[in-house]
C-alpha cells in the first residue's frame, strides 16, 4: 500500500470517529435539552399550582410572569403592580424596596380596582446579573383576623363588652403614675352581684346572665366622665374613678355614686325578675388603701365583705374615716334639699368701708342657713353640696331676690349705702337664662343693676367659650358692676384681667392673712394693687382682722376694706345700728 493510500485511510478513520463523537454529543445534548425542558415544565407546573403569589419582574418592575394564583386576584394587565405600604396608603411599595437586594415584610395588595386590599407577607429578591426581580407573597388575612380577635379578647370581655381584668390592672397602674399634688387621689369600686351565681347554674354553660349584661351596659355611662369600667371576675364588676372626680368631698361624691349604682342593680334585678339579687359595693382609695393595683383591689374586696355583713344592697369604704363621714354628708344633703321649701335661708350683710371717706360704701351679701338641728350654718358648710347637686343655682336666685327686697326697704328708710355684692357660682353663670333671670327680678323690684356688684370666681373663665364675653357684655350693658373674686389665688388671674371687661378685683385672703408678719406677702400684695391701678381697676381687700393689716393696705393704696376688724356679717335688722356708729368702725391706727 502506497503512502498516499495509507494517509487517506487514516483521514477517513479520523473523520468517522469525529462523526461518531459529534453524533453522540448531539444525542447527549438532545437528551439534556429534553431533561431541561422537562425540569422547566415541572418547575412551571409547580409555580402555576402554587397557592402563593409569584411574579417575575423586569428591570422596570413590569411583570414578565405571573402565576395563576397572582393573576387571578389582580386586574388584568395591571402595571405597575398595586402593592401598598398599608391598608390606607396611596404610596406604591415596589419602587421603594427595589433599591434593596432583598426585602421582606408586610404589604397590602389591591385586589381589584376600587375594592378592598389584602394583607400579604411579601418577599422581593433582585437578581443583579439579569436585572430582574423575583416576587413572592402569601395571603395573611386569616392571621390578621386572628390577631384582631386576640387583641379584642385582650381588651374587651366578650360577655359584657367591658374592659378585661388584665387591662383594668394596667389602667390602675397608669392612674397611680398620673396622680399629682393637686389631684392625689382616685378610687376603685368593686360591685359584686352575689345571687348571680345561682342564676347562672340554671343557664346554659358559659352563658353570662342577661342581668349582668344589663348592669354592665348601665355602668358604661360613667365612661363619658373619664371613669374606667371593667370586668373583675365572674360576678364582680369594677369602676376606676379618676382623680378629677375625687378632688373635693370625695366621701360624699363616691357615696352618692355608689347609691346610684345600687339603685341600678336593684332595677336590673326587677327587670329580670331576680328578686333575690343582692348587690354589694366595696370602695378603696389611693393612696390611703393601697399603693399598688393588687393592694387597692384587695382593700375593695375586703370592703365588699364588710358591706355583705350589713345586709342586702349595701356599700362600704375600705377606710372607716370615709365611712363615718359619708352618711353625715348625705344627711346634710337631704336636709339641704328641704331647706328652701321650709324658708330656712337668710341673707346677712358684711359692710365694706372706705378708709378715705371713713364711711360704709357697700355690703357683701352672705347666705346663712338656719338649720333647725344644727343652728346657723355659713356657706362653707353646705355650698359644695349645693354645687354638686345643682341646688346652688336656686340659692343664687334666692340671694338676689332677697337682696332686691332688702334694698327696696333700705331705700324707703333712707339708709341705703352703695352697692350690694353677691357671689355668683360658675354653674349659675353658665345657665342660659342667667342674665334674663336677673333682669326680670330687677324689673319686678323696680331697681337698677347699678346698685349691685357680681363677684365672679376665676373658675368661670378657666374654660373660655364664645358665650362668656357675650354674657359679660350683657351684664355691663344692664349696669352691673363686675368683680374678679379671689384674685391672685389662681394661675390665670392676670390673663382674665387682660381679656375680660371687669371693674374691680378682690384680693385673695391668703395674701392678707399674716401679711403684717410676712414681707414677701406684703410685696406681692403691693404689686397686685399697683397692677390694678395701672389697669384702672378698683381693689377690694377682705378678711381684715387687725389694725396693722388695714394700715398696710391703706399705705399700699387699697381704699375699700372688709373684715371682722370692722364688723362681722350681720342680719339686715342690725344694719341701722351699725350705720349709727360707722365713724367709730375705723380705728385711729388706720387714719
């Protein structure tokens, strides 16, 4: 065989081997492609069958693939995908989180146009090489509902709709932290319905009797005043009475509230024909009866036991000090309600003197209660109760009527001196018919308003509204002289002088008391008098007990004085004798 033939055979052999190799490689490629196609189809099937939301987005966040679960819940051809930060937001989320390589969290998916949104757990991954994004999400609506139900169970008792015992403890702890020097107390009521348990035994298991729900609904009315009403246990409810409702005469206010609740319990028992229902209330007061929620609740529980020993439908304070005082106040309240009908009130008059003229220039009208059992009572013994019950409005009208009658008599006998000053309660001032009532009384008495001075406490101005200036202007138009009472005692007296049309001010007695021994009080009082002079407002000083106080006030520039140094408040029948000796009312030391 020649060399050329050998070379040709070798070349053919190599070529054949190469064809075989290429054929085998091509077959392998086909196999691999089929396998890849098969795997891709399997993956696509998995994605298509997944209940989760899956999407592939291009670099512009435009969907290139949406699995059926995703595409079935959003509008067709939606771009960009309506994924939001929260349920109410209008800000699309994807453009914000696309800057991060990986992001996961909670989002809200718009299901259809102008319809509700679905909460989803969202994951977004950025593939740097291709610039595309893989988006996966899961519906968490059921989790949200469950969480909401759990939150509701934590906050509200399912049977009564009241706050839960756990939350009650938190409210008590917050109340402890919120007490201040001005409002240092609050109270806890525990209301136990003792016979409910026997009634529950006959009821379906787990069902709270209608009577408990009825009583709970009635107790909710106290929430509007700032109280917290909660479930304490199976047969006991609780009320947290906030500090602002316990600031004055706490034993009276709490006792009155307890009596109302006991009455509501009895009415509910009658409504559901549960005549054997017994109601007991235990009251504890912070910090007297405990410094922690547990101690306060324990004290109130002990008080319930004490109430139960006294018999059906009763209440007890945990502390005997309040328990002893409360009935006395309630008795006084009952007597006060009858006193006006029995004509037991009279008006006394304390003179005001001018140092400059050495004459009586007016009187302050002061109410006295001629109580058949207790004697003559000054306002400090009953005025707070009258204010709590609203009777103070009727008492203010009574004082004005009696003053008009007395002034008519003095004018006829020729001993009228200056204006008669009357204290006006905040409640009376805020009555819609306040001005018209005064005007009507003046017309009936044929008197003019210039003969009267109305003393307005700073409380009237602490909650300003549009009606205050209107009322003040109406009073001034009629001719009343307006005085700011107790000036310097409150925190906003200066602003009251600046904002409202007033003729005079009455210096708080706390500045007069012991001023002869206290240089700081003298300096403050002198500054107040100078301030009033700059504002062209008259100054009245009351509570003058000795000659030195009168002398110091005279030197400071205060001309009108009132106090026991000159005369106590007198019945009208003794005023003529007072005027007969008025030149001797001012001591030599004053002049």
